[in-house]
């Protein structure tokens, strides 16, 4: 018996699409190309940002270096100032003090010593403000009188033909007297001459004589008068 072989041609749609040329197949690589080229300026922005950051860091370092150099240059001047004492010559006396290690009470040379203070009597005439600045340069201040004993000691060393600024003033002309060292003004411990103070425009005080009697008198601050400086004793 003879067999008949029948051949049939089968056409697969998927097969024909894969074997043939498909116009839509390059879509995938096109999408990748598009994604790579979405930010063409990104590298430029990145390097520009790095450059700006570097410049800012460099400027900050330069400013910090200048500040550091200025501080270092000022240190030797400050040290040299602190090392050099203003009063190089002292006159000392031995006293009985409670602290055994401090047995010498000293004042700068040409200063007067009384109780626990030193006094310098100026021979030059200046205004009240200039007199206070001159005292300050000697690490002192204008005279502050707290007791009659202190005033009696001071006037023994003054020229009765001169007037001497003390550290008492009325800055605002309101009769509110103030001591330069912030000592409270005590009305019961004042030594005004008769009928003084007499003028609100006279806001500074001098120690002077009137009819052979020493006392305080208010005068204009711009007047040139002699003065008395005061500082605490130096203990060695």
C-alpha cells in the first residue's frame, strides 16, 4: 500500500515577525540614547560648582590668615606693655600687717603716703578732664576725700596760693556730685567753703584756701588748676 505524504505550509505570525525586518525594533536603543542626552549641561554645572566652592574656600582661608597675622602681630606689643611697670622707683616703709608675706608698704618716688594710699601733687595747671587723664596715665585718679584726717594730711602738703582739682564733679549741672572712683557722695563728710557750691555752671571742685581756711569750691571744669592724684599703696 503506497503512502501519500502530504506537506502543509504553516505560517506563524510570531515567527514571521522575528525573522523579518521590524521597523519598530530600534525603539529601545533610541530611548537609551535619548536618556543619555537629556542633561547635556550637567558636567559643566558640576565643574562650575566645584570651581566656585574652591574659590570660596580659598578666599575664606586668605581672610582667616590675615586675621590671625594681625592678632599675632599685636601680641608682642601687649606683652611688652604689661612687662614694663609705670613706676620704676618705689619708697617703702615697714608696717605690721595681718599677712606676713606683705610687710612693706610702698608708694612711687615723689608721692606722699598716708594710711593705705599714695598721693601725687601736680605742679602743672590743667583742666579737670586733662588732670584726670594725667592721673590715669599713672594708674591713679584724682583725689577722693573720705575723711577729715585725709583732708588735713593733704592740705599740709599744698601751696596755699594755689587751687587743686579733686575727683568730685557734677557732670549734668544738677547738683548731683560724683566721685571719680564711684565712692558714694556723703553730704555729712563734705568740706565746702562757706556759701559753696554756688553756681550750677561750675561743675568741678577744687581744694583751696579762703581767709586762711581750706575747703571745697565749685569752679568751671575748663579752668586750669593744679591737682592731686591718688592711688592705693603697693605692697611687697
